C-alpha cells in the first residue's frame, strides 16, 4: 500500500449505522464501528447477538436494510465489486478438493482471480507455514493445516481486510496457539486488518488489540485491550507479605491507599491505589521492615467484563 493510499484511507473498514430487518424484527440495529490497517479486532456477543449477520453483510452475502459499509472508502451498496475486492475471508469451515494438493487447490482459485502469480502462491504458503506441506494432498492435512490453507487462499489477492468467523473452531490447544501466532504475523507483516468472531474469550484477549461487543443487534461497547496503564488510574493489587496485621496498620495511615481485603492466615492483603502511588506504597512497607514477597495486579478478565456487559448471557 502506498503512502498516498494510507493517508486517503486510514480506516480499512467502516460500518456506518448498519441495520438488518426481517419483518418487524431487527437482527442488527444501527451498528457502527471502524477497523484500521494492521489491527486485529474481535467481534463478540451472546447467542443471537447478530455477529454472523453483521459479517455476512460486510462480505455481501446478505443485503443491508439501512446504513452502509465502506471498505477502503468504497461503498458495499454502491460499488460492490470494488469494495469486495479488498476483502478476504473464511465465513465457515474452508472446503477444498481432498484428492488435490494444497498447491493445486490454490491454483484453482488463481484461475478464477486476475493478477495472482505463482510467486504469490509461494509467498502466502510461506506466510502461513505451509511450505513443506503445499504439495501434499489436502485429505492428509490436519484441521489446523486446512484452516491455514483457507487463510492462504483468502490472502492470495492481497486483501486489505481479512474476516474470519471462528477461525480456531475445532483446533486443539497447540493449533489454537499456532493460528493466533500466524494471524498476528499476517497483521504485522502484511499490514492487513483482521476482524475475528470467536467464542474463545481467552484467545481474543491474547490476539486482539480491540474488541467490539454487540447484543441483540446493537453496539454495547468498543474496548481497547492493549492501552497502556494510565498513571492516574486506580489499580487493585494483591500483596503477599510476612505480617498482614502490621501492613494493615501502616497502610491505613496512607490517604493514597484503600484496603479492599485481608487474609491474615494466607498473609495476603488487597489494596486499591492510584498507579502513580505504587512506589510510595512499596516504600512505606520497606520503612516498616515488612517483607513484601509478591505483588500482583488483580484485574477482571475479559470473560468477567463480557458477562457484565451482556448480563451473563452465553457466548457463541
């Protein structure tokens, strides 16, 4: 992508007040969010939230009732062919000819799409780690290898955004980690934006820089996952010490610290303090010769936050 293109289209995907209505029911209602070049964004929501409907509208499998979707500034409504040319995706499990090699399957796609060279096939095979298996028959591929072949196919025409619906579905822990690493590598090295829909919140937390949470077809929140800690923010810390009683007495005299809990038998005390006052807390314990063995930040997991946002509904 040229510098001029980056300046003209800093946002790769823009979902603008999009709705999908069937009869009197809205499956998606005035949904808006953006995705930038090179970032991985997770699309989360409970059962029936509208995730799959949203993805299908983005890739043009179903029409929008209201609003519009722009891909690199091109409207899916008004310039469908141009907009879709910038999208690569796996909406369901990728299907291939099992009796053919991975290379021959990619060649089939090459024949249907202009501008794809043999060199590009080798390039994407290397990117997703299929160089050694490219000439093996697909029926001998593991599920993880098939998923990677699907991503390779989706990348052949050099899309600006990759859209994946449950890319780690059915993979074992090693395969999940492998898929996560490849997606992060693709975003970093190819500069491709990635939208991932998944029910594995722990994976989303490790993979994505942002999440978009929807419920009943409406936007609940957009949340950055890798924003650096602001020194003015409060943090909750669990301290492992040698004398919880003395620590409590000392910390109660500090205006900057609030004691949130104490477990004397386990020699643990939990405090809430502004991030910039943490060094002062450690210094106070040291001055009292209270041994500090461990200090851990106690943060809510993405799963805990998700359940709060959605009222405890199941994810899918």
